[in-house]
């Protein structure tokens, strides 16, 4: 009985910055047959919806708009010889590397030596945040808003309230301004914003938008259209009603992990994406994962750079004929930390590089990595800011016990 030969060395599912950058790097490293599958008619991912500058600073060493950045990543992938399958939806993946897709051409299957999941992340909509009130039109996430404004050229509303005060919230503010919508305020339940230091000053002095802190949305009202939002002060319980016809929910990211959950691969409780090591290796060969699927959510250029690194590990594994026997241990966090990546570490590691995120502000400057009661290493951090990632390196004082159970990262001080 003949064995079917793989159609591709690597199939990448997701054509955003991580997927395109990984595919381009795989081709640069000599991997012969690489295909990127994306359900959109154009590759490039979320940056295609973001018309403000600042994309590409870390990976391409220049500042460009989101659409220009996406176009450049697509151009580099095509020039490297990556095959792009657009307007194509992955309907199923099997544990032996078979990918089923549907497109205008019908239903097709591909066999791959390895599959790289790079499906990204999305913001939780109102329904997932359990915000009560009327179900009136006029409620968006940032992604929906940007598609309406930049891609579909649809009218949004007249006055808006933005729920959130992190990076993406200020991006939503600029999108609303582009659409001619007056933003009343950005709101956050925390006691300060979570973006770069000068963002609120720019919002207030240049755009005329204040940031209201310690405010929780407790009700949205409106019949034929959103008409008002009820806010509650988280400290005093006092409420006030704000008259707007548009509400934009920002942040609160969740990975697009539906394909991963269909498989018997480990899902990390903190990120809600696949558990992976630094090389993007999931618990299930031949699957790898990269980008904001595994660390929700980093900027596009950070996701692209980390995906390049994962591509190098993947190419190395292909050269060796597959992955070796793994002895990776899980990494978990203690609150107020919310997630850590990578969340699987080989027991032979002596230096551990971790990215992590925290859900609130904290005055402590120390981090500890321990296994059970044994402290393996300590590290210092700068300002611990909510909804912002930290990159930390631990130099281990003692070795990791292969049979000692999972590792824990916690704040201390």
C-alpha cells in the first residue's frame, strides 16, 4: 500500500503578520513548499484595518500605516515563494497533518509535514462581557468599527463612548475621528490608563477626548438605536448616564482557538490558546502555533518577530526529520499576573526568557520563578502596568527537576 506524500512541507493557517512572517522565514531557510491559508480576500491580518502609523518599527525598522505594513509583508512572502490561498476557510484539521478547506473552487484537502496555527486573537464582544441592557444597534468592537469605517465605508454614528483605555482603545478613538464621530470619553474600570504615558495628554489636548477612570459600564439603553450608557464609579457606587449612540468595546482579548480546541492539544488556562514552548511546539506533533494565538495580545511587529523565531525552530525540526522526545514542563502564573509565554519549558534550560501580562497595576518590582517550594530564579521589572506585557529573563540558580511538576511565576517584593 503506497503512502500519500505530503502536498506541502508547512501549511500556515492565518495570513496576518505572524503567519506571513513565519512563512517568509521558512522559505528563506530553504523549506521548499510553504502555503499560507487565510479566509479573507486579502492577506495582512488586522493591520489592514488600522490606518494610523507606527507599524513595522521593530521588524521592518520603519514606521508605516497598517495597510502599507500588511502589503509589505504580503509582497515579501510572495517574493520568497510562499503560496497564498485566500478567500479559503479551513473547515477541519486532523492530527496526522491533513487540512480540509473550502473555497470558491470547492472542498479540498492538503497533507502537510507540519502545520503552523497563526489564527490570531479577537476582542470579546458585549455578549461575552455580560453587559446588560437593551440589544440596540450601535455596539462595536474595535475590529468591527475599523472594518465598517476603513473597508466598507459605512456610517457609524454621531457620538461614541469607548470602553477601555489601553493601546487599542486610543486606536479606536482615531478611527472614530476619521469617521467624523465625536468621542465623549474613554472609560476604564482601573484607576489609570494602560497605554503609553502621553496617550491621554494627546487625547485630551489634541483630539479633545478625556479618559474617565474607575468607571464600569452597567447598562446600555436604546430601542431602535443605542441612546445612552449607564456608568458606575467602582469606588463609590455612584452612577451617571451618558447620552451616546455608539459604544466601542476595546481590549479583553481571546485567541481564535477553535481549530486548536478540535484537536487533543493542551490549551493554556491563562492565554486560552495552545500551550507552546519557545519554538511554538504544541503538545501535539506536527502542530506549531505562533502570534497572538499564543500571547493575546502583542503588537503586530512583536508577533511577527516571535513568529520568525518559531519558524527557525520549525525548520530545524524538519531538517532533523521531526521533533525529538520532549521533556517540557508547564509554566503557570499567580494573580495578578494573567498569562505567561512560553508556557512550556524544557527541563534542561538554564536561562528562561518569558513574556507575561498583568491584569492590574502593582507597585512590586520583583518576579520569582519557582518549582514547588524551590526558587529557581529572580528578576527585576520596571513599571508594572495593567494590560501591558513584560519581557523578563531568569538565570536559573538551580536546575529544573524533570519530575518536580510545573513552574510558577509570581510577583514578590
